[in-house]
């Protein structure tokens, strides 16, 4: 997975915990999830828009 090992992932997790704090992690995770969901939805909708425009 992107060439990251277990040690690197643990370091990243600790840094995220330090930067955002334990109280903000659910909010950060929720915002990240919404962003990914909107991105996936936007990718799926684009071919439909091209079909409409080409008519």
C-alpha cells in the first residue's frame, strides 16, 4: 500500500493524533468520509453528463 510499512503508518497515526487531538478525530474522519463519497459520486456522474451534452 503505497510502499508504507507498519512503522510508517504508526508514526503517521501518532502525528495525526497529536495535531488534531482525540476529540476532533471523529469530525476529521467524518469530513474525510464525506469528501471521498462526494468524489466517488462525482466520478460516476460525469459520464452521464457527457451523454446528455452530446445529444
